[in-house]
């Protein structure tokens, strides 16, 4: 069976600075892939290329064999790619329910079904009690969860999580991990960018390590963690696990 | 043709003031035309009372308008900027309300009939430049506008001018380098109003003065600024000249009462290809 | 599906709307004074116009300052169909609406890609072009305008929307118009567009990541808003009996139409109604009692009021009576580029 997502020699520069250089990897349906690397390694840029915010300068990205690189974000979303943002982007003037409904409206045009789907998604993500709270009054952890709920309401095949667990308390992080497992259980493929190693590594099936815009190595978490190049990339960066 | 050029310079000057204000704080001053109107009335009144020629009133009226601009900022716009809802719309409608208020005040004070500065040093005289007869007031207006423009450009290169530019680029960060935003904004408004003041004085020498005169020029000013690009002084100049010419040509080739349609059409056309105006950076 | 706070609130809105409609329907009955009746009709009509504008300007966030064009086009189309083809205005108004909607689409298509202030000024210019063209166009009467004849053989009639003996039916025409505008706004608020437009105003990047396609919905908003405004124009033409560019298509009208919506509460259901209820009587009364001789006092008061309300209550007057107002946040800037 072909991979769900194929990243094929993708390169992208911004104003002379190479953010991604010749990146290639595949993601299989139903798996959860970790995208890790020191700051500035090009992880969010890659996400932006996959979800359509940005068009790669070279290379191609395919979803189930169909080219998606170069499409606009709206089109990528309709094809089944959903994402969260590193800095949370909630619709602050709208309630939690209304936020998620915007996601539900991606595939449903009528309000009753959209509302039903939104309510169901809120139940699933544990936000049902906060349905009528304005998004801007939520705690940071709840806002992260809201972004996931909103993305899920679009019924995606692929979910890109950009540092969803960063900055959370250990309890909140465990809760978040459980949510991700639940998402996986629903058959949604997940790619997650994360810095919090001890949370990420037990969770993912495989990891892609980026450094300075290039792929350093790809493999199972246990292999990757013991890879000397990876260690050098991180220690050379004076990186300390959170 | 030359007439179009000269009017264009005046348009450019009025537009420059508008561009300054917008460039600073994303405010489209819908009362800009009324500021012009007030400048013209001020010129008329002082001329009527003292008999001084309008040319002598350039500095006083410009200063008067400068003060008015600063006052408008401190009394109204400072509050409008700190509003938490619908900031953009509030600004539009606050300046629009101000425009109505000023127009009503002018009507109340002077009545709505036309007034004019009938006797001045330049009125009624024409000059012969290479076979073309140019009315002296219009020529003087063009020349003065050019000088005022040069002055504005000069100011933009001073430290103050740089501070203005910096505040426009990043309103929030300038506090960190010791620039007092409020002072800059107030000065910006003052300068913008002052520029319009100069244009008003010169206009009063050959154009009628009435409460609604501002509205006519205002629209042309907005178009000039948008065409040239908000925030660009050079843009305002180029656009002003262009608009002045197009207006004159349209009046000549198509019909005088439709002369504004020509410039509007050009404006919309340019916008289609350059949504931010000819030189716009915002 | 169990009831949510959203569905409950919408049900309440419908009930209040119906009650308000009832009140307004009986309001003019005991009033015999022609001046007051006229005031009520104009207020109701402008409430409807403000609501129609609100659909594009408030909910969809496009500050259009060219609505006088659609109003005027509606008035002219309906009137010309009457005077040249003897088509009753009751049908003509829909043609006026159709053309108003079409004009709005034509304006919207190139202009929507412009951001914030560029868009606003472009719409002002478009409105001005329309005004100048009509002023110089003899076939539509030019500056002289068109007198709308009262067809004596028919007399007072709903079909021909002419009432001379008793002008009360005009009130119901205006009320019907305003009710439709309100209902359309209510429907949109609870529809996909309502949600999606608010999302785009709060965070366009996030909205796009949720498959929101902005442009087609803006066009739809423009069409609906323009069409409703055109119908309002047609009704107005029949009411006043005479139209010319200076009365139905002038630039300031493009600011006066949105004004009740902006001061009442832009992007809300009740804002335009509250705004109209306050502003129109005020402007008419000051004009009649203080502005008669062209003294300008009425303008000073009106202008001053606009400034004060805009600064003191930027979220709109409707918030004073407890109408839900959008939350304060840096992102909640209706004119964000």
C-alpha cells in the first residue's frame, strides 16, 4: 500500500536562508511520526509546506499519491490535511463550540449537522463542559486542546501537531498524550513536532530528525536517540531536555 | 495642460498631508477636506479683517492648522487609537463625524454662500510663459506647493522624519528606543494639517470658499493618496501630477462635468494591477 | 440533537424580533401627525438599509462606502420600468434589487482583493463615478431627475405602490422590507457564512487551514447586501415621488447608510435597528428645528454625536441594552487588512 504522505526532496528558502534542504520521507497511514530537531532545524517550515501555507521551491509532497504541494491551505484542508499552530490561533471572539463549528463547516454546509459534529468532537476531546466559554478565556492547555478539536472537526486523514505539548505541566502533557492516542485510535495519521523528548519518544512509531534544514536520520525512537550524529546535533546546540 | 500640472501640485500637497497621517497610524482622515476648508476660511477672514495679502498669511495659517491638527489628535484621535473594538471603523467614522461637525460650524459661522478673496496681489493677473497664458494665482499655488513638498521631503530626512518612519513601521517597538509615540503622532497630525493649510491659503486666492469646498477636494486627495500609495510622499507627488493632468485632459477631450470620472477610472485601473498604489509600501 | 446555547439564543432572537415587528406594525396607527408618521417610515426604511449594509460591512467585514450606488440604482431601475414600460413597482423593485446586487458583485469582484483602507476608498470612488455618470446621463434624467407620476386611473394601490390619500401603507412596505433584511441577517448569522466570516475576522490564517474559502462568500454577501439595498431604494422612490442623483445616489448617503449599523453595533443583529432608532429621529429633528435656515447647527450636533458615540461606545449602542458584543482582543479589528 502506498504511503499516505510522501515528502519528496522538498527544499524551501526564505530570503536566502535555507529552511528545508532536500527533505524526503514517507508517512504510512495509521502511524504516528515524530518530527524532531534543534531550534531552527526547519520543522515548522516543513509543516507549512505540507499544509499549504507555503509552496516548496523544489520537490513535491503527495497525499495518497496526489500532489498537494503548491495547493492553497483551503484546498489541502479539504483533501484531508489538518494542523495546529505553534502559537495558538484561536478565534477569540467566538465560543469553544463556535470555534469547533468552523472546523465542522469544512465538510458540512448546514448548521445542524455541523453543530452535531462539533458537539461530538468536543465530547471526544474533553472540552464539552467549556462549550459556551469564549475561546480567549481558556487556559493555555485548553486552547491547545481547542485547536486539536477544531482540526479534528474537519475529519482529516492527516493531522499535523506543531508543539502541542510544549509548555504544559506534566499532568497536562499526559492528558495531551492520551488525546493523541485517542486520535490515532480513530485511524487518523499524526505527525508531531515536539521538543519534550520523554513524552514524544514513547509515543511515536518512528522519528525523523532534522538539523540545519536537512534530514539527519529516520528510524525508530530507540535507534534515533542513540545515533551519535543526533546527539552531536543536540549537544552541539547545548540543548537540554525539558 | 499646464493648468493640470499646477492643480496636480496642489492635489499632491493636500494628499501629502493625508498620506502622512495615514502612514503614521492607519487612520484615513475623512475630515481632511474640512481642514482644507477651514484653512481657506481662515485665509478669507484674516484677509477680510486685516487686508493682508494671502501670500503673507501662508505661515500664520499653516501654524494655525498645525495647532489644529495637534489638537484633533490629542482630543479625539488618541482616544480613537486606544479603542478596543472595531478600531478601524471607529477611526473612519470619528473623522467623518468631525467632518460633519466642522462643516456645520462653518455653515453656522459664515453661512453657505460662496465667498472669495477678490483682491490680492496676484488676482486677475496672468503671465506669459512661452506663449501660454497662465493665471498668476494658479502658478504661485503650484510653486508654493512644490516648495512645501520639498520642505516635507526635507523633514522626512531629519531625525524627526526618521522617528516618524520608525513609528509607522512598528508602532509598538519604538517606545523601546525612547520615541514618545504620542508626541510623534501629534506632530504627524500637525504636519499633515499644516501641509493642507498651505494648500488652503493658495487655493483661496483663486477658488471660491464655501462649507462644502472641502468635500470636493477631499475625494481627489484620497484618490491621489491611494493611487500614489499610502505612506509614500513621492507617490503623493507623482499621483497628484498624474491626476491633475488626467483631470484636465478629460475635461478637454470628453466633457468638463465628467472630468473626475477620468481620474477615478485611472485610479481604479492602477489599483487592479498594483493593489497598494504606485509606490505604496503599506 | 440536544439544544445548545446557540440554538436557544437564536430562538429568543426570533421571538424578540416578532414582538418588535408587532409593536412597529401598530405603532403608527394612533399617530395622525404627518410629520411623525414620515419620521417613523424613514427610520424603519433606514433601519432596513443599515441591516442590509451590515451583511456585507458588519458580518463579512468589508467596509463598503458605495451603497448609495446600489440604493440609487434600485430607485432608478424601478422608476424607469414604471415610467417607460408601465411595469408596476411591486415587480420593478425586484428588478431594482437584482441590478443592485449585480452592481455590488461588479464592484466586489475587483475590489475585494484590496485591503482595509484601499478597499474603503475604492468603494467611495466607485460610488462617485456612478453619481457623476447618472448626473450626466440624459436618458435617466440627468441632474433634472425623474418625477414619479401618480396614476389617477388606478388610485391608491399596492400593486403600483402608490398611496396618496393615506400614506400609511408605505410604512408597512418599509416594515416588510426591514423585516426581510433583519431575517436575512438572522439567517446568515446562524449559517456557515456567519461563522466563517467571524473566523476570518479573528484569524484569517487559522480560517484558511480549516478550508474556509473567503472570496466566494464575500461575493455572496455583496450580492445579498446590494440586492436588498436596491429594493429599499425602489420603495423609497415610490414614497418620495421624485428621484435624482443628488437625492438617491450622492456620496454622503454612502456614509449615512452604514452609520446606524456602525454606531448601533456593527456585525450584530440589533445594532442597525438601535442605531437607526437613535440616529434618524435625531438627525431629522435637529434638521427641522435647528437646521431650517441652513444654519448648520443641526450638522454640528449630528457630527458631534457621531464622534461622541464612536469614541465612547465603539462596540455600539446596542451593547447598552445587553446585546452580545464581540469580545475585546487585538484580533477583533473590523478593518484589519
